């Protein structure tokens, strides 16, 4: 490509950034531009064409998602709380109104998300906050959620998040004490290699942490007991919540210091991609040299490389070479054609190409066998699912690709249903916790036979393995 061509593309990209910033509501400023440029480097490191449809606006979408997800760096707790303090009787020298011990105030089940500082992937948080008012100060209940969200919208570790929320409320409200309990859920993607050999992979890492000040600081304090009892009264059992200290193993499943193995086929880390991630950290207002963040760029790149744009060898796990070994023994075709064969709850993991955020779930496959084709073993179907899952994807395309590939093996009559949880549904300001997406593709007889579709859909269990 000549210099003139390169210059023309640069001008086009400049215009694309300006137009995209306007369309996506992202202010065009140096920090945004730095993230956009860094994401371009990451996409190119994956072997992707950044100008193909579906990826052209990905750098801008990623910039918006990251800036929304870390807006807590630009917010101040004092401004949130000071406007919502009200004069109500609380504890005074340890005695509350009417000679009692003062009213405990709690807010349960606050749904939050945060970005893990060890790997830059979002994690979910269920937050419970309690405090005992002191003097003439109570705070509007919505502000407890706002304060918790300020610190969640930063790169975080669960214990530090709990401590920061607790400390901020203690200093701004000045109560007799504050208690914070967090139930945290971190997605645990397998690497490409282990996904093919470990069908029992654990999808989630869970941790329960606690922080307390004042009357809640002592593990045996009566106020803490009341707090835990009120949570348990509503079915929230967090009695095992405790403080985590520096001697505890890192909870992030992608932190190699906690025993996570990386793929032996991952090869050397692309230094340009590592530098790009460090640039993103700086653009978000963080210090890439902070000790908790020093290894984060390498960990993120190692994880991202699972989705590089390469042609996987179809012989992996018998996909092509020896494929017939993964077909069940021959049987009478007339018998085979009379029934629907299916495999349910095949796990998959993938990466949204629009936001570079993970999504995962289960795939259900139904098919009729036709003359000359045999029943497919589960291992082969799972290999097909992984082959298309470990790429930059959209769920609709993933569903279609699986259906078309299965169709080529069994002779055309195929139905595929994909159920997935998308991280982008909780981490881009949408915050629709617990939502899931279902897509399906039908080919051959399934496209013309409503009874066959209904029969297959009825075989899918009411509860699947998409959630945590």
C-alpha cells in the first residue's frame, strides 16, 4: 500500500472517530482517542480486519463501555451524601431514642458490577449495607446505593471495594457504625485448550467479603449479629462473610499466581498489545505501575488471545481427522428418520465483537438423520460449538454457523437454540442483571414442520446452565 493510500485511510478513520463519537454519545477527548487507538492495536493483534462490518465501531463502543464502567473515578462521595442528610434521632452516647439502642438501617440486594483489576473483566456484586445513625444524621436510602456504585465503577478487588464503601459512609454520615457485605461473582472462562478436554469446567468464582466500622467492627458485636439476622430473615445467608487479607489467594481466576494455567499454545505475548492495555489503564485514570495492576495487561492479553482470528485445525478432538469415530454405530435409516436426536446444554464461551466483552451459555442441537448419515456423538457436537465460540462473535452468527455445520454432517434437517448471558448487558450502563438472550436457527424439515420444532423445544429443560 502506498503512502497516499495510507493517508487516505487515516483521514477516513479520523472522520469515523468523530462520527462514531457523536453517534455513541462519547465525548471526543484525548482519553477517548487513546482508548480507541489501543483497541485498534488489540484487534489487529487478534488478526482481525478493523474495517470489516461489525468491527468498524468496536473501538468506540469499547471506549464508551470502559468510560461508563469506570466513571467512579470522576465522582465524589461528599457531593452525593451532603445533599441527602436529614435530622432524625439516632444513637447518643450509645443510647437511642426512647432509651433503646438506636435503629439499625439496612439496604439489601443492591446489584452492582465492577471491573476486576487483575484481568479487566467485569464481575457482578450483590451488596448489602447497614448503618446505625448517630446524633441527628440519617441519609436518604438511595444514596447508599449511589455511594456503593461510585466505588464499584472503578477497577476493583472485592475486599477493597467493601472497605472503601464502608469508610466513605463512615466519614460522610458519621454514624455509630457501618457494615458492608458483598457477594461477588467472577466469570471463569477456560482457555481454548482446556475447553476441549474439560467438560466439567467451573463457570464462576464466588467470594463473600465483609467490612465494618464502629459498632460493627467486632466479629462478635451485637449490631453485627442483628445485621446478619435481618439478612438471613430474607433468605440471604452471609454468616461466613469475613475480611480477606493479603495472605489470601487472589480470587481472580485469570491471575496466574492463583494457579490458573495458560494455554501451552498461546506463544509469546505481543508487546504492542500489552502496551495498548497499559495505555487504556492510564486513559481511565489509573496508574499502570500500581502494584495490583502491574500484571494486568499481560493477563488481559493472554485471555484475549483465546479469540484470535485463526483457522483452528478441524482435526482437534476428532473434528475432521477420524470424524467417523465420533459418529455412533450404523443403524437402520428408517428407524433413525422416525425420531429427533438431540444434545442439550452444550457449553460455550465467546467474546462479543461489538464491545470485547465475554458472553457464554449453552447450545441445544436437534436433528433428523437422513439416508447415509449416522447419529453424531456428543464430543463432536461440543467440538463444533467450541470451534465457533472461541472467536469474536455475535450470538446470531454463532447460532447460524453451528446449525450449518451440523447440517453438513447429518444431511440438512437441523435446529439449534443458543441461550446466553452477555456481560455487556450489565456493564455498559444497561445493568440488566439476570437477563439472558435466546436465538435459534432452523434448517430443512424443521423450517417447514411446526410439530417437529415444538417437539424439540419441549425437550429443552426449564433450567439451563447459563447463569451463575
